[in-house]
C-alpha cells in the first residue's frame, strides 16, 4: 500500500488554456433567456473584459 503521497491519489487534469474557459462563458451567456441580463453579462467580451 502506498503512502498518502503516492501517485494513485492524484488525478491528472489536462491544461486546456484560458480560451476554452472563456468560450464556455460566452456560450453560457448566449443561452440566457433573459436578454437584458445577457447584455449585462456580455461585459466580459472584448479586450480586458476582466480588468477593473
């Protein structure tokens, strides 16, 4: 039996990059039935969407 730090305790998660996550957010917003709310959420679009 391996110790608590053994390899079998870890799950490899592949790196997809930030673009895939950003596209997921865009698809989520596009699926909203509430158009005014979707418009408000689209503030993430474009350059520097997460900067304050």
